[in-house]
């Protein structure tokens, strides 16, 4: 299995994103783990997740039999441990486990990053973002006695609507952000929750590659646009290597920043799935 990544600070002064490519996962040599952590307010949360989240997932007591529960509890454990550090920052997280022999894909997402799949050249969304405009997200935030506020800002001569929790933070799910996690209530009830949605998919013969990326990509490019961009470059390659995929990730992130106008840090991972032998 080949995989590559690139993290581009874009037009920002520094890069708060972090990326993980583990082939194999140290705690489970039969599986592979990939993740993009889109930090905000600093790098402490994204760096902490980069070092610890995969371990917290893979060492969960039911990991061998219940990967979905392991992801959820691994995210919760990571959040709980990070909050004890009292760092005033946070990170969204999209992570993916590909199990033995590339038979199953398991994706966990908390926040506005995304994982997609190219299957027969067609883009398939594996995860869904958590946006502040989503009724379920807004309901949870309000029930936690916080507010969702929208204001109009002027940027580069254009007016944009910006929605934030309590007028401060533009995400609804993240690890960290202790100011928005009140009292002793369960993680699921917090205004900004760390609990991910988890998606599972059996790998099909037509499935080609996965893309995990932060909102710096998805805010300016459609799913199919990303798949077409990558397929065009892959079609020119005689051999697919990790280095080639990292170069394509670099070209993709540069395109998002320089040609599509992404103002954010831009990070992407491409994972090429092994071809299934024909029966």
C-alpha cells in the first residue's frame, strides 16, 4: 500500500496542521493508520493528537472486536488527557484505519475535515463535516448554554458570513478547546464535542485511492475536482511510490492556495489501495 502527504502553511505565517501516516500501525502491524489534524489557536492540540491519538485508539480494550467503539473512546481519551494540560487551543481530526489485506476502511471525523474515496474515477464521500449551520450541531451547542453567532466580515474586497460559537470559534467538534467544555457533563453533550462520527466501508474492486484533507482543500475544491486532479497526475506515472504521492499532495495543496484562493493551512494525504486480484 502506497501513501503520501504534504502540509502547506499557505498564506499563513505558520502551520498549525499535523499529519500522520503509519504503515503499519505500531500497535497493530496488520493495519494502517492515517490522520489529518487541523489545529487552531496554536499547535499544542494537533501535535498531541499526532503523537497519541492512534495509540489511544489501538490500545482500547475492545479494539480487536469493535473498531468503531475504539475510535470513539480513543478520541474521548485523547481529549480528556489533553485537557489536563490546560492548553488553550484545539484541533479537528479526521483519521482512517485500513484493516488487514485492505478489506475494510474505517474513518472517524470530528470537525470540518473530510475523507473521500475515488472509486472507478468517481468521488465518494466517506465522511461528513460538522458545520455550525448543521441543525444537530446547533441544537447541542444551544442545549449546552452556548450560542451560535453569525457576523459579516470584509476580506479581500468581498463580504463573507462567519459563524462562531459564542462569537469566538468556528468549529463545532474538536479535541481540546477546554473553554467550551463545561463541568462534568459527558463529551457528547459539550458545546464543542470531541466525539467523532465513524464510518465503515468494505473495500470494493473499483476503489482506487483515499484522500484525507483539512478544510483548506474542501472550502475551495469539490470532491470530484480533487479526484480528477489526482487521477490526471497518476495517469502520467509509470510507477506509484510514496514519494510520488507526496509530490501530488504538494501539487494539490499548492493548487488550492495559489489557484483556488484558499486562505488557510492546507494539508492532504493520498492512500492508494492495493488492486484486488480478479477472481
